[in-house]
DNA sequence: ATACGGCATGTAAAGGTTTACACAACACAG
DNA sequence: CTGTGTTGTGTAAACCTTTACATGCCGTAT
C-alpha cells in the first residue's frame, strides 16, 4: 500500500483529520498544538513514513541548513581532522556540509559561490586564507554571506577567525629547544606573505629575545612550507661557515625535508642536530627520528569554527571575533640535549 | 539601485518584456527560443545579476543535483584523494557533494539518510562497505536511491562497485617479492570478513602457487589492518622456529607496524627482511626504509565512481556493474634481494 | 450580560521554478 | 482559399512547505 510518491504534509493532515498548518506546527513548534491532536498527527506521520521535503522548506524559509566549506585541498593531511570536527558539529546541530575543493583556482572559487547565491548554503567556512574570488564582484557588502576563517586568517577583512595561537605555540616550541641547551637555533620557513608563518617567526624571535639570545639572521631561512622547500633550505644552510645546533621549522612538512636532508648527509639525529616541527601531522610519529612538534587541536578547531559560524547564522550576537586555541608540545625523538 | 532581495525570474522577464516561461527556456534550452529574444533575456540577466534559485528548481524538478558521500572517516589518509576525485568529477558536471562522516555509528548513518528522503541528495557514494543502516527499514526496494560502492564492495547486495583490482594487485606484489628471490613470504593481515583483505590474500596465494612455492600456513597471520595490529603480528611471528625472509602486508598501515617491530628488534631493513605494503598512503615514502608498495589510483577511483553514479542518475543504462582499476608497483627501499 | 483575552485551529498566500497545454502567426501544400 | 505543420511564446498548474491573519470557542473580569 506504500505510495509510489513519498508522502506529503497533506497526506498526513488528511489522515490525522486536521489542516496542514496544524501538522506543520505539531512538527516544528510542538508547544503550540494540543496534546491530543499532536498524538494523532505523530501517528499519521509514522503511518505514512512522512519526511518533510527539505527543498520546499528551504524555499519557503530562505535558508538551507547547509554550510559551504572552501578548502584549497581537502586531501591535505592538515585539513583532515578539521573537516571531521566541522562535520561533527554541523551534524550535531542539524546542518549539512557541502565541500568545495578549490585547488586555489579562482574560477572554481567563483563557481562555488553559486551555492550561496542560489540559496543552497547559508554560510561559508574559509580554509583558503583569502576571500573567495569573485565575491566582491557578486554584489554590495550587504550580500556578503556569514563567513568564518579557519587556520589561515584572511588579511584586510573583518572575518572572524578560529585557529591555533601560532605566536604562542612557536614561543613554546622555541623555549623547549632553549631548555635543551640550544642557543644557535635556526628558523626554517620565513615568509613575507603567509600570515601563519609570520606569526610563528615572531614567536621564535620573542622566545629567543626573552632568553637573552641574540638572533643570527643567517639562521633565518625562507621556505614555502613544503617538504621540498625544507630540504632545500637545509642544504643552503651548509654553505655557511657556522651551523646551528637546532632547527625550528615552520611546519612538520618542512621539518621532514630538513630531516631528510640531514640524514642524507649522514648525520645522526637527534645526536648531531635537533629538529622541531609544528602541526603534528599524521606521519610525524612515523618519521625516523619521530618528530617533536606542536600539536594542533584540529578536531577542536573544526568544532569551534563551525560553532561560531552557526551562532552567527542563528543571530546570536557574536562578540568574539577571534578564537585562539592552544597547541600542545609533543615530545618525541627529534630533539635532544645539546651535545657539542 | 541593487535590490535588497535577489532578482527572480520574474524581474528578468519584466525587463526583457517576455514571460517567465520564455526566460526559463532561454536559460535551459536555448534552442527553443528565438535568437533576438534570447539576447534581450541575457541582457536582462546580466543587468539584474539573476541566479536561479536552486531550492525552487529542485522542488519543482524533484532533484537536487547533489550527491551524498558516506564514509566511516573522512580524515582517513586512504580516502583523501578519493574525495578529491569525487569532488572534481561532480563539480565538473554541475553537482555538489555533501559529506557524511559516519564513524561507523548506525545512528549517524540512519540520520544521513534524511538527505535522501528529504530530496536533498539524489544518490549515494558508499565508502563504508555496507548498506547504510536504516535503509531497508526506510521503505520498499523501489525507494532505494542510486548508489555506488567505492573501495570496499558491499556484500550480498547488487551495488555497482568501483575500486582497485585487489586480487591482481596482490599477485603483482607477491610476484615482485618472488622475483627478488624470496620464497618464505609471510602474509600479514588475514581476515575472514573484510572482502578487500580476502581478495589480497587470494592474490598472494595464487602468485605463490603459480611460482610452484608451497605456502607455509604458519606464515599467514591475522591482523585487522591497523599499524598496531601489524606490529603485533610481527611479534607473534618471532615465537616461531622458522622465519620468513619477506613480509607481504595487507596494507601500508600494517606494513608500517611490521617495520616498526622489526626495527625495534634491531634488524637492518631491507637487508635482513623485505617488507611490502599495499595502498601507497601518503607517508609510505617517509618511513625508513621507504615502503615498496602497490599504488592505488585514488584520484581515478574517485572520478570513475562519481562518473558511474551520475550516469546512473541521468538514466544512462549502466552495463558495467564493476569497474576495477589497476594498481601500480612502486619500488622503494623496503624490498631487496634475498640475502640469506 | 457584555467585553475581552487566550488558546487551538483553519484559510490562504507566498516562496521561485519548470513545463504541459494552449494559442497565434506564419509558411506551404493541396 | 482551406488545411496542416512548424515555430515561438504565453498561461497556469504543480512542486511542498511555513506563517500571517482570521475564526471560533471558552473562561473570566467587569
């Protein structure tokens, strides 16, 4: 007897002997309908297997209960658990997540905005570090959808940010190296445009300054955050006359490159050099030597940012425009007491 | 002069001086409208910044152009690039993807089905290896949404499958070990319920059989596919009187565990033992020794499966119920010529 | 007895599309 | 000049909700 078409609110109303308005109310604001009627309605719902049609609902309510996530690369191991956190929190609150893999392609970014302009998504989580390309062109400021930037803050835009306290984390990391007796500490991964790298460098400098250690600028090397760039930077270091005893790397991928370069030169780590990373990506514990690093609370970052976005969406006045979470020092085997 | 409300098809029709039906046609089936009118309409569209409201469209058309992806853990490095492939193909064809992270929790699985029953998604990509819990209960077979299983086939259900040819891949892997002179080859990762593991074991057995090598059943050990289980299995191996010279592991995570166990016992790899994995997960190249393994064409798997699902959705009669892609032997440093 | 407020429910509009059907204009064959 | 197709466009229904407003009823204060 199951209808080929799915049941609508009208079918339910008919069976329960009430109007569709009452059915809608019974389902959405149970307080507003008499107990006896509500029971009849719930029975009818069970009997028909009714589910409310999300399309009709969204059309009427002008809201889709859907969040768009824009990421340059969903496959990035750095994003994986953030994604899980985002999804968990969204799902818990009845929202779905839509993912947009931009590959940093402006065209794709613009294209994903159709989800916003066509009302398929109510807000955006930005993992890209910049406003979606084509957003300004799309219309005046009033049309800007609610957004939260995660991991990478968006420069020159008043977008709420959730991420790790990079400055503080880098300070803790550098302090740890200092506590192991190191003073000639290199920083691998200087950048003049990536905000995260700049904050981490500042943390490094501040830690050394407070410890009264002068910074040898020849120990501060540029690298773009990839394993390859880390390897290259380490190689460049060896043309210098004086070498550091420890390397603080802007992230784990870079640290991996440094470790590969040092191992290839035949050094024994961590005996000859200490290496410290940042992020605690999944394979940090599998490298040899396993990597001492700062762990990003990725799950929490995901949850907190989704929580913030949904709060904005639901009209709560959000006072905090920035949520900084603490990173945690993870002790493994790539850092040791200074030996020379 | 930009309206506070987004422009509707009616606004466009008014400006272009035609009816809304013509506007709709001009946009969706351009051939059916006169060139001159179409031009006027496109002008009006540009002028108003009109975008069609996806909700209204989906409501009317009973189709959302959205695909639900059910995965036990989106953060799994094994899934990452499959996800990218899925997204790429979907996006190329104008579909969006909705992700459902089930954590193998029946309740969450059931919950995600609301996207289907409420018409928010048109089809499902199953990465879980089983039908979503609660699907059968939801209604008769006629209501089953189009589905494609990826990576893990769904047992006892006629669901089209896309994945790597595990049998063939395992055979190639084992052949490689044999070609390096090994005959005492262990299989780590036997399972009696995971289809993928069973296929890989069969490939292993077939390769040895065709090479005329008798299998020592004491070399076939159970493990559930985690790094920890690989480590444990390797340890168990050492209570035996005779040891293998090579380990073929059901996947890279297991291989990693084996490597860790062997290294901890002070063996020099690959000199003392060869270890082979399967999957080529991202950190396979970072372990020491770097892991020789079979590479899964993850991007392709993602694209092929989405392509199949969309073909089904668009009514093309899909003849192929199973697409098996080839895995590729990746030579690194964990396998060497037999030395003893 | 009258007025009034609160409660439970119903009526109908609105949200923005797509598309079956109808219609008009025109060309062309008979 | 009539009948038949073709082409281009319009009218209106349908998709399924939510919700402002109206209605009717009952209880209570005046």
